[in-house]
């Protein structure tokens, strides 16, 4: 379990006139789920059991954190990471299924990028001169 910090800024009535934001701090309990994909299988979904999220809840409760999930897929030449609250993950994958199947098709990745509650980044591998 990792802890990450997020600062959401809000303007108070006094701060708005002065132009100074007031920051509220939120501590994340970050549960990381990752999978590696060989060339040709990059669009295979990342499957995670909902019971694993319960373990994160217990840790977050003990440390006073808000449960978040980082889903990391290591493909042939790109690593994609999506960070979202556990609450939002369960809203996206509601129902009685015991496994969440985080889709990795181009269409699904585009949907995640368009969702303001999902933070994402990509790392791309390009050949360099490391061993020359």
C-alpha cells in the first residue's frame, strides 16, 4: 500500500476576492494492480478480484486514507497507468461479478482518458544508445 497526496483547491469567499486558493489535503491509500503483456496481447483486459479491494479498504481504514487504485499495464513498448478512486472503479464496474475486467482496447483507453475522475499517464519505450 502506497500513500499519495492530492491537493484539491477551492476558493473561499475571501480567497476569491484575493485570488488565493485554499488547499484541502486528501491522503490516498493506493492499491497497485499490474500486469505485463507480450506483443500482440496488449489489449487483453487487466482482471482483478473485488476481494483484493476489500484488503485495501482495511488498510485505508487503519491509516485514515481514501482508497484509490492504480491499474498498470506493461505492453510491448508502452506502460499505461490509470489512477482512480475505488469508489469510481466500482461505479464503472457495478454488479455482482467477483472480478473486474479493466478493458484495454483502444476504445476503452480513449473512454478512460475522457473521464475526469481517472488520471492517467503513459511511458513509451524507444530504442536509445544505452548499450552502444
